C-alpha cells in the first residue's frame, strides 16, 4: 500500500481551502523534514519536505491529492512559572531552555531541576498539561538551539 505524500506546508492563515484531516504533534515532533504521521482519524501519510521545518499549530500539510491536514499542538507536561517574570525569563534563557512567553506567565517543559531553581528564585511553579509553543529563534529560524560557550 502506498501512503499519501505531503511535500507542501501551508502556514496558518494561508490555507487555500479547509482541512479534511488533523494531526496532533508535541513540541519535539513539530520539527521535522521527513516522517510518517497518523491523523486523528487513523490515516497514515508521509511528510517529505524540502528542508527541516518548525511546524506551528494552525499550519497544514497538503497531500499530493490536494487534501489538507491541519497541524495541532499536543498537550504535554509543562511548568507554568509566575513571579518576577523579567528576572525569571533571564535565568531560563541563560540555560537555553525553550520558553513560551505570555502576559503574566512563562511556560517551560517539565524539568524538576529547573523547577527547583525557579522556586529558589522566588517563582511560583505549577505543573500542567497543555500545548507547548515556545518563542522561536531571534533570527527567524523558528527554534532556539543551544550553543557552546
């Protein structure tokens, strides 16, 4: 059996028509070039993009037959951080940790070491399960990658 292939990615708000399928992916899974995926309805397809891409919730793959498959962010284990957000964001960024920045809170992936550090800095840290969509890179690359010092 030959699986449908998706070689085109449409960014959120730029779809040529409505999606007929949906795929739910976690943060790590939304960074890909080539992979077999399965829609929420159980249909498998192959993603074969020209380059590795940072996929965002609301983007859509276009299958070879023209159908669109919407990309949704999966709920995952995160830490919701409140307190002195400017200071806390500096410490999170200094550890090259992806961070979702929202009014009144920061969201990072669940990590007990970072949770302890943030609590030690006076933060309130709450465990949650929700979609994780951190800030992209400063240079338009979509992902913030660690670097050597």
